[in-house]
């Protein structure tokens, strides 16, 4: 019997510890809050948010103490109806608006946001608009307002952060009520734009968490610099402002026409700066254009060591205090469809209820992502790959698909993807394996366009363990699998027997600061568990196990048959080491990213697809086909 220490011991995903709304059962899963739209002052949210959190789940809640002393009647919060909640809290879109204005009452502030079209935008996007005005209306924005911005950022990004007093754990409620972290954007107008340029964009801790900025008529002091990559749309900027954002985004090419020019980094086109010059700009029209053309196409994901670059403040180290966030492409789903024509179909039904765990759990909820050409019968039967994407512990399936980069890959490569909610099934290998196999069979029956020879599975953390469950219980169904930083797993003799006449290409994806079950924390090398994992799949593929020698081969411990080195997103060095079978096919691969923590990193799906797409399985013979140039 081949074993890795303990059966199905879970290395929890990035967001373990966030507020949960369900008990032990995962049936009737919901990732929405069901709230009405509201408009409040920030001080009113501090009363409302603990009450709303208590209604959603158990435990004690309070507003974050960082907001104590925040200037009253200076900040307003519009929340759209039916916000993302539970394990999907971080999917809410957040738009910060900096306006050097003073509003006599809430109605006037709300009318201002409606006039800019922002309430309509956020109602469709789902999330919050936070309107920030100067703490001293007569003086306008000043250096003192930077302190208040830090407090606001801390409260909004502290999803799941809590404090313990004796046996009582109290969770801060602001982030769940109107915050988030991946989809944070800024709009700053006139004096608000000048404040943003001088105090927010010039501070690395702040700028590197914002996915895009629209700045209208702002100035910037000569001594200031834009401190991080920050996509920006600049309306009537000064020369200093324009030069600052171009330098930060390392732009080296341009396109445009009269009045509007977009400069961008050719290798990393999300790093872009658009300059728009117009004597009387229509602010609402520009906001709509920038949301559709920039904000909805970019996101930020925290994927660096916590507190590494954050400001030295009393609340340093709060949840997701991980500047800089990684900038990545986003393909937002609006009205159930992406701008590239991929439709999302949520399912919650009893189709698989006959496959139950002893506790009565079964696979009930899943999400299908299907390109429009499939729905319109414009592709031949048996020509479209299928990916089974498996979320991590404490993750939401939809959030996982977007944040790890799978949605962007579906839009680019036009395959079909299904993402089941499997939180309650993970502890029962038999039921989980049967359920996932039944889901794959259902997908192939529902969509005849699916190519049965190109069915793949990939999951992150707990989902990596679920990938191994499907791979070891139904290997003949799959053409290849990728385990992303997976949980520890137990292999048994009957699994080995299933591979007697079946091979299965396998990539193991990990990183230098992955969790201890996967990586030795002392030096970032493969742990015993990871070594056994690789050796087991070598045996499954009738290949000789390796002799690990970490002195000769640091980090990986073995000599590879081929390897590659890449700089991911201008951030992290990535290494892929391939082990070939006798025919020269890389049946086992190790993907290792230096400097990266255990996190949903948006480059993972692209790397997984690049490996998976090379393989197919002959449906008659079961043989693996290798297509080295397929992408």
C-alpha cells in the first residue's frame, strides 16, 4: 500500500476562516447575501454591518476598530442588492470615488452617484460604491486624509479578520458588508484626483492593491512617483501625471486616434495608460467607457507573503495584508455571459442524489461555462475539450474559476468547464470519485460537442486532492490532470490496479511558500509527501521512481529530462521539470514557482492548460496521445 501520512488531510485554501453561512452540510449551497440595495454614511454601516453579518451566520461581529475616529459625514456607501456572500465574499466589485465636494445630506450624495451612472454600473456588477469626500470640506483633500484612506482600505480588505478575547472570537464585519479585495477600482475627480496622485498612487501599499483608476483633471507634485503598476485612464492630465503613470506601467507602445491615446506594455498589455483630452468631458459617459473597457478587464489577487511590503501601522498584518496584489486579466460575467460570449449556467438539483455519503451529502450544485458557439451548434460534435475544475477548501466554485484564471482561459481557448461545489463530499473518497465521474458523464451527454478523448481535471488545494480522487478512481475517463498545491492524499493498492492497463499524464504544481504538507518550510524544497506523490504517478505510468538528491538538485531533488524557466507576469520565476517515459513523452511534470505563497494565482490555469492540452486519450484503446504543439 502506498501512503502519504494521513488520509485526505486537508491543506486549506487561501480563504479558510472566512465567514460561513452553512453548517456541516453543503446542500442548498448559496453564495449570495439576499440583501436589498442600501445607501448609508460610513458611520451608519458600522452599526448595520454587524447586524447583517449576525443574520448571515453564527458568532460575534463588530466593525473594525481602525475606523474609530473616522470623520463623520465624509464617506458614503452604496451597496447593490444581493451581494456575494459566504465563501464568495471576495467576488464583490468595489469602486472608490474621490470627489472634493461637500454634500448637505445623503440624498444629495446619492443623487451625485446616480448622475455619474455608478449605481447602475454597480447594480449590474454586484458590489459597492464608496464615495469619499474631504474630512475638512473647506480645506479640501489634504495629507490628513491619507490616514483615513488607510483606515478605509484596512476595513474593506479585512475579509474574515477577527480578534479573540478569552473564548470569544469576534469577526470584523465591514469587509463582508461593503468590501472585498480582488475587484477594487478608483475614480477620482478634480481635487480628488490630485489627492489620489499625491497620496494613494505614490504609496506602494495602496497603489498595488487597486486594479484600475480613472483620474479626471488631477495634478501631481514633482517629487511624487506612481509607486506600482497601476492601469490608468487619465482625462486632461498634466505632463507630470501622464509621465508618472507611463513610467510605473513601463509602457513601450501606443495606439489611438485624435483626442485619445493608449500607451501599453507590449509584453504585459494590462499595464496601460490611456490619455483622453477634451475641454468639456462627459464624466458619466467616460465612467461607463472606462468600466466596460478597463475595470471589468482587470483584477488583483493577493499572492505574496503577508505584511511583506505593507505600511508599518497598528493594524499591519490584517487579513489579506499582502501588497502588492498580482495584476491579472478579468473576464467579468454580466447577465450570465462574458463579453467574449461564454455563458455561465448555475445548477442546483438532485440529479446525483443517489450517490450519497453516510451523512447524506451528495453533489447538488455545479456551474457550467460554455462558449456561445457550442450553444449555437456552430461546432462539430466531439471537438471541444472539457475541464473539471475543483475549488479549494473554503473557496467558492465561481470565485475559484475566476481568480485562478480558468474563466479567462475558457474565453481564450473555447473549451467547456464545469466547477462543482464539493466542500461537503471531500472526506468521502468513494462518493466524491463517483460523483465527479457522474458529473463528467452528464456533461458529455448534455453537450455532444465535448470531445471524450480530451477530458481533463484540475483543482487547487483541497481541489487538488479531489483531482487525485477522480484520477485514481476513474483514470480511463481522463486524458491528463493537474494538481495545484493539493492536499495530502492516501493511495491504496486498488488504485495501482486501475493503472495496470492505463497511463495518466500528471503535473504537480507547487511553490516556494506552499503549505508545509507540500513544501519543507526551511528551504522551500519538496516535502516527503510531494516526493511520494511524484513517485506514485511515475509508477502509475510504468516509469522508474527517482532518487531524490537535494544537494545536487536544490528544491526539486531530481534530474529532469527537460525543463523550462519563465518569469510569470513580471513577478515570479517559474520552473517546470519534465520526466519522460521511454517514448519521450513528459508523463510526469513538476511546476514550481519561486517566491509564491499558497494562493489562488491567476497564472496557474494558463500553465495547467498548456500541459493538459497536449494530451488526449484514444477512446477505443485507452492509449494516451501526445501533441507537443497543441495549446
